């Protein structure tokens, strides 16, 4: 399904009714906008969350990636100051 739309004066975009119906979008639904190459992609927040959970599911729950990153950065600083 392809539709041409126009950006309004304040940068607003109206999603055509046929697309809203096909995607079961309702007023108040939250979408995440992101740039992919030269394209604008809108997707449901839930879809983004599912994709991220799937991407990182191999990491054990007890592993804290933020703590690991901070530890790596501190080690890097320590090496640079020696």
C-alpha cells in the first residue's frame, strides 16, 4: 500500500485513513519516528521494544550493560593517564 502525503506548515503529517485502518492505528497510539537511510520510518513503540528485547535476549538478566560500559571507560581513562 503506497500513499503520497504532504507535510503541513508546522511539519505535521496526516497518515491516510486506509493506512491507519490497515495498521489498526487509533488516536492516541504512540509511534516512534526514525531515519533509515533517506527514509522516515514510523513504527509502534511496542514493535521497537520487541525488536530491542530480541536483539539483546542473549545477554543474561544479571548482566548490567551500563555498569560494564562505565567500567570499560574507567579502565580506558586509567590506561591513558598512566
